[in-house]
C-alpha cells in the first residue's frame, strides 16, 4: 500500500469557478445516470471470486490534462448546449471529474464514464462512493488518503459502516459492499501527486470546498456514473450532449471510425466532440484540445 504523496493541503473557499458567478446561483438540472444506465453501472465485471488482479491497473496515469486548455474549449462549446442541457460521456478516471468541474453546471446534466479497463471503473466507483458518504471536503480527504497497510482494515470497516447507514439505493449498497476491498485497493494504490500541482488548482476538489461541493451535487443526484466499454459501443438511447474521446485514436490498432455511428447516438446527435490532438507521450501542457460540432 503506497503512502500518501500529498503534502499539507492548501484549502480554499474560493468561488473560482471556470464560468460566470451567476452559474453558482442556479445549478441546473441533474439526470440520474446511475438509474438510467443501472444495468451496466452496477454490473459485476470482476466476479465474486475476487479473481480480478487489482495490481493490473497499468493503464492508470497521474492526470496529465491541461485544465486551462480544457477550460478554453468548453467555453467555446457551451453556447451550443444552452438550449438543450445533456450528459457528458468520456473515458478516463480523474478526467471525468475534471470535466464536471470545468463545465457550466447549468447546461450539463451529468457524466457517464466509458472506459474499456474495468479498473478505471473501479477507481471512479470508489471516488463516487467516498464523495457520497462524505458530508464535507475534509471528511472526503480523510477517507481518500491512502492508509498504511496496518490501518487499511480499520478504514475499510469505517467505510462499510458508512455505507450501511447511508441513503444510497439497495442496488448500489449491495454492489459497493460486495466489491469494497477490490475498489479500495485499486484506488489507494494509485498516485495522487497531482493534488500538489499548482496548475491543477482549478480542478483540485481535494483543496477547494466550492469545487468539492459542485462534484457532490452531481454525485448525490446520481448524475455521475462509470461503465465498462468502448465509446463506439451501442448504449440505451439517451441524449448525450458532449463526448470527450481523449486520445483514444492514438491507442486504437484498427481505424477509429467517427463518433457517433451507432443509432443510440442519433436521438438526437450530440452537440460536440472533444479530441486530444498530440502524441500521447508528450503529455501535460503539450496536449492540444480540438472540438468539432455535429
């Protein structure tokens, strides 16, 4: 179990949203993504036998997004989405949370994570759980900091007790209780150095109470969920406003067809798609974000 790489937290109450101050006055509608896609959100991808190797999360990287680049792109896209608020669909782990923090909450109703790696879903599910169980940012940080191996059983027991008395659905409760050890091992064994990087301040929900509260509004409403699969896979017909495919095209061995090509995406079409244009090894501030309307 890795030790916490996180230095003393610089906590801020700043209302430094990456959109107008008026947005904080009207949070906008939320969609219960957990309920809409419950069959794939609460699906057991790991098996009750515990055969899934939690150490195999080799695809995890410390977040290397460029929040300012994201902010600029989202500011351009938002006017297209104002007349019809809808969901975001994206790949990744923290990237999905950063998107929620950077969008104008009035016009984006939730997020659906879509990644081919089951460990990415386990990571996100655990984050969503901790946010939901926490009444404050400080409580979240206390639960999210990796414990030492000798204290891990006590932490798991604490979280298990919180689940048992929480108001989450029975379906979600059973799902989390079944996989809690696996999810926690995947999450706690990943590096969280990014919370110490000044360039991530505008998405640092570990230190900014306003940002944490924004995430919690989405999570508590069931408007943030993760699934396993390819962005090109068909889904139950539902309006997706924005798709962020990250740098998926660089990883695909076969030609990557344009999104959307599945009928599920045509009722109606999304308003925009974000693509990351740069060799994946360049990373961080070198990413170039492009978007195109449908």
